[in-house]
């Protein structure tokens, strides 16, 4: 019997004499995340009975990862399920949950979890008022729609938000899907998600930006140049934090930074603002942690402030 079902029974949340041996699962949003989680729940012994997905890509992904599972309208998926997985875009989630509540399709005793990092439990309130057990289970992992996504789920950290009495159920579901749960308080959910976006989404942008600059510099295969350097930098950052910082800012090499700005202004003007913003934040962190002495950082601060766009420069001056 799946661990989540045993946990529910032990907590008295389902009737022991009538509960099925496994949960009937409905996937709302058979996209990159939903289809992978559905496959993981199937592997854990649950029964994915229906899925909803509007795009052709979702249908193809469901056929590959959830073979034999019918694609149905969303309200029919919810009606057929004991556990509803809501894997839809952040901005769509609130309207979806409240819209389903208006149809009366939610029912007491159901479980529902969403996969949004930005939301906690509040967005599930319309379902909870109907007697649904609400959970927020966010896989802190990037999913691209590639076949290796299912492998990435193994050992992936999940940000869990739940009522204290429901935490064992949330953790059991995450473990069944192959993940590792950690708790995020409701009030911290927004900051938690902003941190992940800063680290993951912006990292992709940063890597792509560096690769484009190398191509402009005539490097035909920028990946070969960046891979060992960025791998080492990521490892240093994860293990040592700010102590892993290297480069001209950490040394106070204002001349080098000035040369970079002059070169970017001439060769890649669209990259100047990003370089300045990152160099400013790096300088601030280096100063705060003592990696850079005040007298070493002052020329850098002055140089970088001089390259801030007009409106931002005036705001900093007034501050």
C-alpha cells in the first residue's frame, strides 16, 4: 500500500474500512511538470485515472509518460480523483481553483496539491472550504520537457507548505515521488520562490549572455570555454558562498572593470546595464563580507554609479 495512503489512515483522515489501496490521481496540467509527477505517482502504486491538457505538446507528453490515461475536461478530471495535482502556471492557479469551486466539483475528503513555488495554501482556500485537504508541493528542479526530466525528479528537493497536521501526508507524497521534502512557511513562500528564480532562471540568462559575448569575441564554441569555468564557480559558490568570489571586483581592480565597460559600450551595448547591475551587487556583497576593504571598493562604487541609467542614478543619489 502506498505510504501516503497509510499515512492518511494513521492520521484518521480517510476511513480505514472503505479507503482504496491506492489513490485515484487526476493531473490538471499535463505539461512538463504534471506529466512527470503523474508518472512518479504511478510508479509509487497510485492510479492516474485522468489528465487535462490543452496543448498538442501536453497531449504528446501525456501519451509518452502516462500511457492509456484519458485526457478529459478539467472538471471531469477533478471529479474522478481522490488526489488532484494542479500543475498549471502561477498566474492561472487562483482562477482555476475558484472556478472549480463555483462548479461544486470539489468534495470533502479529496487531497489537492499544487506545484507552484510562488503560492502557498491561501490559493487553495476555495477547495479547502469544500473539505479538500490542501497542500503546496513545489519541486525545486527545472523541467524542460526532455526525456531526462523523470530522472531529475529522483532526489529533487520539494518545498512543502501545509497545515501542521497535514505535514506527514505532504512528506509521504513527496517521498513516494522520489523527492526530498523540506518545509517552507506560508509567509515565506514568495521569498523562497524569488530565491529560486534568482538562482536558476537568471543563471540561464547569465550563461547565455556570456556565451553570446564570447561569440562576438570570435570564440566558435563558447560552451567548451565556459563549462569548466562555470562548473568550478558554481561549486565554489555552493560550498563557500561569498568566500568563493574571484575576479576583478573581489580584487578592487577598477581599471579592469572600467575597460570592460568601455569595451561593452562599444561592442555589446545591450549588455552594459546587466554588467553594471551584477558588478554593483557583487561589490556590495564583497564589501559586506570583508572581501573588499572600503577604500578598495570606493572607486568601484563611483565608477559603477556613473554607469547607472539616469533615473536609477538619481534615486541612488537621493537615497
